[in-house]
C-alpha cells in the first residue's frame, strides 16, 4: 500500500453476504429472490459472478430460460475467463431455446478457456449436429471420447446425435 492510500475495502456488505449465503444454500429453483437481493446489495465481482450462476441455475429450474440466459451472460461479463458461464450460455441456447447457431460461439469460447473439458466438447458436437455439420460433429465427439471415454455414458441424447452425425442424418 502506498503512503496515504486507503486500505482496500471489501465490496461485500454484511447484508449482501447473508443474502448470498441464502442464495447458495437454497434448493434448486428456490433461491431466485435471495440471489437477486444479494446482487442488489452489492457483492465483489467474483462473488457476484457466482451469485449470477446460482441465479441462472434457479431460473432454469423454473424453466425461465430467457432470464436464466441473461444471468449466465451477466456471470460471463463479470468473470470473462471462467468457462462455466460460457458453457451454460451455450447449453441454454442449444437445449432450452433451440438456437444452435448462437450456441456454437459460446461453446467454442468455453473450450478455448478449458480445452480438456470433454462435456463441453460434447455440447459443441451436439450443436454442430443440430446445424447439420455432421463431419465436424463426428470429429468433436471423437475428441471428447478421447478425452473421456465415459463422457457419453449418461447422455442418451448425445449418443443419438453421434449416431445421426455418423450417418449424415439430421438431429434432433
């Protein structure tokens, strides 16, 4: 600290921290008001990004997809190097809103930040399959399986997308 400079102040207020804790502890779909209140009270950028992710999760559980999309985008703006929000934006665009052309850029951004995340690569492969880009989709599925041979085990829709892409057929 330089002479005469004020000590760094924690931007989180006590009230905001209490609301944040309630937001984080809430069961899926029940934390919307707590998360919004915590954000309104003022949080540090890192904690605000996490609150936005939790808010988006809860909005998604309530199937309020446009609102969830905005919360994920807000989290991304607060923590642009964190791949989680970019992946979630892509997932909402693809799976909930049926907008694969928009989803592709977000999923590529997430992979750029975390290229070893096989599940994100599967999301991108499904996006490419939905866009009818079967060769690229097959290539991304293969890369994901090379990263994690079990990545498709609990994802029947992804398995169907891979099968369709291999045959050059539309999906979904």
